[in-house]
C-alpha cells in the first residue's frame, strides 16, 4: 500500500534549520516543501510546529497541490506530543519527516521491498530524517515519547534503507539562499493528456479495473521524473458533467494511476481535471469553461500553482484540442497517436531538445 499521509515536523529546539518562511518565487519555501509531497501522491499533510510559529495560519485547513493541509502545535513537551491532538489516527502507511529536508524520488523508496513483519523503514540510514512506517506503530510508539522523538523511533527497530540521494537538505550545498532555491523549484513541466496518452481510452474511462497503461507510459514518465521535469496531467472529464461518474471516481482513478506508477519507480506531480461540458446534465458543470481544452485554463493554473518555467515546457496529447490548448498557454504541443503512443520516445525527444 502506498502512503497517503505525511507528517512534517518543524522543530523548535534551536537546531540550525533553514528558514522555511523565506520567500522563494513569491511564496514561502514551505509551500514548495508541501508541493513536493503532494507531487509524490500524498493526499494529506500535517504540519507540526512549535507554539507561536509565525504565519502558521496560512497553512491551517488549506490545500496545496493535491494535498489537504492541517496544522498542530507543540510547546515544551516536544514535537511528537501532537499525537493526542490529531483526532482519529490515520491508518496504513504514514511518512514522518523533518520539514527542512526534501524527499526526492520517494517512489524508489516505496517500491523497495520491506522485510516481513518490519514496523517501518528509515530513509537515509545513519542520520534518520525520514521514516515510513505503519500508522498504528507510530501512534503506540509515540504516545509517551517525550521530546526525544528520534530516539523513540530508533527504539522500535526500523529497517534502514540507504539511498542518500533521495533526501535533499534545503540548506545544504547548492541550495543555500533564495536564488539557489528558486532555481531548484522553477522548473519546466511536461503536461500530459490522460486518456489515450497515459492509459488506454475506453470511452469515459473511470473504473479502476479498466486502468491499463499505454505501451511505454511508465518508462516515459520515469525518464521525465529523473530528468527533473514536473509531470502534470491535464484531462477533460466531461463524463462528470454528463452524469456518468462523479468527482470522487476521477480521484480514485488518479490514485490508481499514481499507485501503479510509483510501484514502477515513477510519479505524477499533479492531476488537473475539467468536469465541464456545455451539454452536461449536471447543472453545476453544464457550462463552457476555460478549463476544458482547447481552453488553456488547467495549464495556466498549473503553471501558477507550481511556479512552472514555461521555457522548455510542453504538452503531449492525442487530440487537436490538446494542441490548441498548448498554443493558448504559449507552449509547444506534441501530437501522438491515441492508445498506441510511444510516450518514452516522446519524452526522450523532448529531453534531447529535438525539433517538436
């Protein structure tokens, strides 16, 4: 099972951590930390901050990327005393991380086999800064942990998995100062249409059991991930307006895509969908809307949300409406055949700066 909940701890113990409120590309650095986890498939993020942490209200009950964000605070008892203030414990796998570290390539971590019966894993081994473990183990372990939360986690015998390249220190070499951080986060994106490009288009596709990838979708997305491109889906979902399925069905299908990709070492950073159609039967979605391609609404919103560098960005789609949407957003479009497209070849062509 893929972890869907992340707990990010902002420690107030006086350690020399980077200022998470420093402005980068016109917004706090912490926004980009949360976006990082949203892009790795986390649907909820809890920020755990010291009492009086400035500006915390900005993130209280907010939504960043595809993640719902909540906040809790602690005082002298230590950051993990929040356990009793989270309400009903999250079930299944949970990720616990220091907020000044950025997990890069978590899909490799999740796909790595874990010994049977192990309570969890430590990412980056000797300097434990990220843990992936069963939520019930976390709650039972931390109920009386006190302020020394790293020692409490070590005591339960987590299994280390050494992949030091998967964790970035936001204050480390090459990432010091707003300008360096801006270069890290202001990246081009490859936007992907969904049906016919990532998965086989079965006509108003929404059932998880109908999910089947196009021939090289997994390989193509993995290559883009490793090249540092944002990978963002922009999909028309007129079936919602037509009453064939609901928004929750779209979310379930996207979760299934993400799970399948992450098991193969790839991921989608964000999913944008347009439920509108002027001939729909669901009143809320029966309208002409700029989000519906050939409109550029989804592309432009994603560019703002993720601080995308339009230079080098591109849209891969299988319809003329995709190409028109790309043109309206000011980026090139790559037209591929539906269902049989070679997404890996298209990705390699983009990364090789060949003529589009």
